[in-house]
C-alpha cells in the first residue's frame, strides 16, 4: 500500500481566544495511498507551522519536507518511515514541532493500515486489553467560586467519577491556587477524584511544595505539569515531597525525552500526547518503558475527536489504564468534526470503537466549512 500524497489541512473556528484551549483550531493530516485508502491524523501544535513542515520543498538531504520523505513508501513500513522522517528532518527537527508533524503522519499511517486490514489500531499495537475506559472531565479552571460551582454542576451530574481543572485562573498566586482547589473540592464532593493542571507555570519549588501540602488536604489525586517541561529537577524535588501524584509529559516528544523524564524519576503519571510525542510508534515504546519504571500512562488529549479516537485505540492496548481525558470545552470542531461523536455513559465510561483503523470518519461538510483556504 504505497503512499501517494500527504496533505495537511488547517481548520479553524471563526474566533480564537487566547486561552489554554487547543481545540479552537487544528491541522488534519491526510495520508493517501494507491489503494484508495486515506489515513487520518491530527496534530495539536501551531497548525500553520505543522503544515509548512509537511509541505515544504526540500532544501538538502537532512532538511526535507515530510511529505516528500513519505511519498513512495509502503505504509506498512511505518516504523521505517518514522526513522526516515526523523533523519531527513535533522537540521530543522529532532524535537518539538517537527516531531509534532511526524506524529500526525504516523497517526494517519496507522489508521490506513488498520483500514486496509479491517482491524482496529489497538490490534496492531499488540492487542485489545479493554473495550471501554473510564473518562475524566477536563476543563479550564475558572476564577471565582460561583463559576466553579456552575461548571461542576453543569458537567458532573452524569457519570464522570473524576474532574481535572487546569490552566485558566491557576498559577497566578499560590494562595489563590489553594482557594480555587478548596472551592473545587467543596462542590465536587468527597467521592469524586480531583486533578489540578498547573499548566507549567509554578516557578518556586518551595512554594510549590507548601501549596501541594494544602492540595493533599483536599485529596488532589494528581498535580499536572507544575513546572516548565525542561525543569526536570523541580519535578523530582516536588515528587519526593508530596503524596499527590505528579504528572507530566504532554510536551514531551521522542524516546530520548521520555527516557529523561522517566529515568530521572520526575513523574508518577506520564501523559503522552499522541499528536505530539512522535505518534503511536513512539507511544507504543513508551508503554513498555513506563511499565519498567512503574509509571502509569494516562495520555493527554485536548483536541478534536480524531486525537480522542487515536488515544482510545492506544488506551485499549495498554496493560494498565486508569483514565481517558475527555475535553469538555464547548468548541465547534471538538463537537462536530467526526462521526461518531464519543459520549460518556451513565457510569462515566467511553466505548472504544472496534471498527477498522482509528474507528472514526470525518464529517466532510464540517471539514470544508472550517477549512482555512
Ligand atoms: Mg495538561
């Protein structure tokens, strides 16, 4: 099944707010093949830069746009293609947005292989450990007690057993962080799990420890990305001094960076984003690395249902899995771009599609409506 073309299409809702919500736009990666099968992927990054990295003409042998690297390859050589993309982008790549772009292509290739074989991607990753997964509600942290009460009332009266509040009003003031968490626990009740995402913004490790001690009293299950992703010493310092789990890894890409994060004992929970970490090819290796280090994998997924579909297939293949992140932002692309649209059942579970590939279709009318021409 020879790859004949790769297209990166930017989609965007009309108005973009400067908030920590990446589901307001996206870049969809379409990998076309000579068998008429098109694989679908998505990248959570700056969509315009990703499009350039994929569609750029070649400059020299270690500086080639990814489309030109991939066209002509057999899609079944997915791992070989990963290394080829990595090597042919050395000069501008190796980390960050080049790896993000590779992730979208890699995701689309796995989708194409699944479609060709008539198998869900989880079967290609080693097997299906589960067909449903508990979801937690993931939203931005509001700034007032009234808003927190309203938000929790709106989302948590169904099946969700856990909620993560992140970014937004957090990490502007340590005392305010404690107040926000107390309000969240007050309205969430004692029987639901509470997770807090600091969005990489704490700076002072000692203040972080004392704030985490206050979070412990509110039974915060995990503290996510307390520090910037390169500040690994601070992750380790905090992890050694709090009973809250420390999580991170959504900014991390390639095995080299995951090896650093896990090898230096920085996290209890690793959160690969399949649209940024290097794709399913890297995530599959991370499964084993994390198991050896006794770190739990809870993937990051805060984009459209394309990423959620890939994440569900990956979660199905994990020997141990706690949670699916379920983005509850009311953005148009998240709600409309794919069929089916995933839903939470009365017990807080999401069913994992058993259809070929990632198990979703794009609504092409919606796709064209939001396409940036
Ligand atoms: Mg996060």
